[in-house]
C-alpha cells in the first residue's frame, strides 16, 4: 500500500508541475551556414550527410531560385563539416556564429506594461488568454471555433471575424511549423488590426469578408518549442518504430503525398511525411473542419517563415502548373509590389512552390487547392533571407506585420478583381 501511495503522490506532483522539467535544449556555438550548390552531386552528398547525423539541421532546403541551402551545424560537428565542404568544393557563408545568443536575445521581455503587444513573442497560454480577451471585447463580431484536438489533447483554436452574414470567407492557418514564431505573432497582430484599425483599406478588408484565422495550428509543437526546444518544427506524436518524434504537418495532407521525393519517409527527418496521410490528428482535424465549411471560404493562406516568398500550387511538381497559374502570378505581382513599395523595400519572390523553392508534396495549400477546389491558395514565407532565420528578433515583428497587411490588401483586391471572390 505504501508503494501505491508513493506512486500516486508522484503522479499528482507531476501533474501539478512540481516535478522538475527537463532542461531546455541549448544551441551554444551552433552555427548556421549558407551553402552555394553547384551541381546535383554536391546536393546529394549534403542530403546524405544530414540524414546520417543529428548534428546537422537543415534550416532552409535547397531551392531552385537561389541554388542555395541553409544548414545549422553543432560545434561537435564543425571541423568535420568544414573538411567536408572543402573536400567537395562547396562554397559557404557563415550567417550565424552562435544560435543560442539569438535565442537568449529573443526571450528578453519588452516591458510592455503587462499588456499583449507585438514587441516580444508569446507562448501558447498567453496567446489563448489574449484570444479570450478579444472574444469578450468584440462579442458581436468575433466567434470562437475549434478545429479539433491535438495528439496531446490541446484544443486547436480559431477565431472567426464577421461583420455580417453570407460574406465570402478567407481562411488563414498559421504556425503549422512550431519554430516559426513570427507566424503566430503576425496572425495575432492581423486579427487585432481587423478589429481595431481605422485605416480605410483595413476597414474595407475587415467589413467585406468573413475571416477564419487559426493563430497556432501545431499547438503541441509550439508549446514544446517554448518549453523545451526552440528549434522544434514537427508535431509531437511518437513513432511506433523509431525514437524520433513527430511529423512535418505540412507534408501530411492527402494531396500528392510523398510524390516526387517531396517529403521524407525517415521519422528523424524534419520533412517526415508520416507513415500515411492524415496520420496526425491535427492535420486530419483540419481537413475535416475545412471540408465542413468548404462553401464558406474562397481563399486559403498559410503563414510560414522564412525566406520572403509567396508560394502558390503546385508543390509536388515543376513540370505542371494550374490552369489559373497566370492569375496566381498576377496576384503575386500585386502582393510583392505592395510590400516592396513600403519604406523597408523588402523583396518577395513569388511563383509555384516547386519552381521557386523546392518540391514539397502533401501541403495544406495544395490539398485545399486540389481537393476542395479553392483556386486561390498561397503560402507566405515571412522575413528574413537568413540573417536571423527562424530566430527573427522581436524588433522586426511590427515591420513584418506591416508588410503582411500591405501585401494582403493587394492580394485580396486583385483576387477580387479577377473574380475569385
């Protein structure tokens, strides 16, 4: 009986959070390099090397536009990695000498008087508390909705903003990749602007459409990225035959799943597509929810970082393009032009995912485009071009948000002009 009592006590203490949590993963002296790839042999060698060791982490995969890739290297692997680059003649540029320094700087509070602002990054509990406050403050305009439950039992929350009934809908999904914190920061800012801004163009955007916005889709991974590992990307469901955890949610949708090497079948890979489509409760829940409201929205947007791209279907092939690809390029022109005209002069590249970035199959945008027949769908890859990568300083949050709003106003306006809404 005493043993049972002790075990029960441990369970209670653990659930109450009094048992010490494992220490956070640290990235002291982890470096990030930009590599210039000359040929397929170099690319193949790099991919094989990254698959064989956990000491290399690809931040940005090789893309066709720049012929470059970004990779994070542990200090224990640094000498061997430099020898490898020299042996195979791979040109490189050091982008970040110590990732942990950026992470530490990112955590510094802005001392914003305890109010929710956009001068620092917030964890899941803080974002959900803010959502609750927004719902209470704007009861006639906002509505809480649930996409479903995550593997760890968290509710995947969304907010609907509507100034009337039967208006065309726009759906925004954010933070499917846990470490891309700028995405949920931008989503919450965008929600706030739709509700409070007095700028005529923003008011028109808010009043003319029904908005469905999920600020944090990968709730388990996002919570884990704050609590344990800042660089965590995937979901948190264990794999039955591997010690590696999680799936790349943006490769798990049942649209051209695993086609043309657009994802990995290795559970330890950052782009692991899962054992089957919809293996993750999160992606299955989103597909079910979107199907249930398919007649209520016309445009689908997925927030990501980093790289400054606006990506349209298709992701699974460079050889085929949607019938309306020219229209998607025209919408992309409007989006990127509006952002470049701002004081920051930030440049976005636009085009299909497979042609301007890389082949990526099983994405949410492609699934909505192909299976729900929504012919305007984009992935937005926010700032920057790799100077800070996933650890974008809080000082850049507002600038990124301003660019998002300018781009969205232009994107929706051109989409409407072309008759898609």
